[in-house]
């Protein structure tokens, strides 16, 4: 399953869908909503987030196990460096490997200072590059301290993230190159809302890959897509999420539509999102869809 998943990433249309585990003792509600929407039929795999914004959520690896077993499609289990030291990180990867969770999305993680849990302190034994290095060691049959495993883990495929926008493009270029250098097979961007932005990201990624003459040159860029159907969402993403740029034209169109009705606001936002999706599909059919668990929106986008 995973070998075909990675081969599709390298050579064909490739679409994954993000899921965000709830602050609940069960993940079944998300599974039921995803199944009811029908969106699961139209993607190659999924991702699970790892307590984004440092808010307490259901465990991302356990959610990945449930997702993968129900839909029989690979899941990118997000792991942040915020909450675990190198012992816990390796322990989780080993346990997940036994349940055939073999694709991970490496993140440094949001700061613990914004957590909903009082007096929370971040661990941050390293950044996401350390997690990529840990996975590289596991694939060589050793742990991060260089000791051989009695039973070698099944091959693991690491993914990472990149911003979709930066004032200095060289900053993005250098970060992409580091992710590739440390073994990331796929780099997922923050949502892009402009086709020219998508073209620039692809150009930067090709530059980042130049100079590698081994399997690292086969790394792929996966463009993030976030369908915006509300004005407040566009304003929040633009003002508060680093690495994202929402063009003023989109904000203005949603503002005008919101003055008419909520239905018109949704219609205009979905039309904008569908048009961008179609443009990117022609340009580079490798995308990661984020909808904050609004799977009906994802299904409409994909239909």
C-alpha cells in the first residue's frame, strides 16, 4: 500500500485530505462524518493533525490507525517536536510501525505558550529536521543513538511542511532544501490562494532539488489547498497564520457577497476555490486539502 502511495506521489495525480482529531475521547465522529460525505473515495490518503495551536486533542497516531483501518488508505500521522523528547518520539514511531503506520508528517509545532492547558511547557528536543533524521536512522535499522534494533522497522516515508509565502523567497528556498536534504519524500505547503503563488513555489522547489543526485532529487512538492467559503476565514488566515497570503481580491469578493447573504458568500467562496483547484490540477496535480473537518466542502471541491 505505501509503496504504491509513494509511487503515485512521484508520477501521478496525488491528493490527500487533512483530518483534525477532536478534543474528545473518541475519533468515531470524524470517521462517520468523513464516510457520510463521500470525500474519502476521491483522495489517495489522509493526514491527522497533532494538537494544532497546542490545544489538547485526541492522539494523532491512534487517529491514524483508526482512519487507515477503516478506509484502507495511507495516513500521514503528524508528529510535532513540541510535546515529546527523543525517547517518546522514537517510542511512538516504533509502536505505530507495528500497526503499519508508516508515513509521518514532521512538524516543529506551535509554541506551548498558546496552549489551552495552563502552565504548559514545550519540550522541543529539536526541530522537525531531527524527526526526519530519526526516521532516516530507523530506515537504516538503528535508533537515534546508533544502536541496532532486534527487529528492523518496516520502511517509513517522512513528509514535511513549508510556508506558502515569505517576504524573502530565499528563506523558503533554504528551508525547502533542508527538508529535502534530511530525507523528506514530500513537502506540503501551507494553503495557496493564487496560481502565480503556486508557480513560484514550484520554481523554488525545483531550485531546492538542484544539486542532489540521489533519491532526494525525487522529492515532491504538494500544494496546500484550503477552500474559503466565509469572509471571516479569509481574514483570519491572512492576519493570523504565518506563511499564508490571501489576495485582497478574494477578501473583497467575499465581503461583497457576505452583504447579500450567507448563501451567496458560500457560493462565491466555493466558486473561487473550485477555479483555483482546477488551475492547480492542470499545473501540478499534487495537493493536500484542508477544510477544518468540513468534509462536505472537500467532497464538493473534488466533485
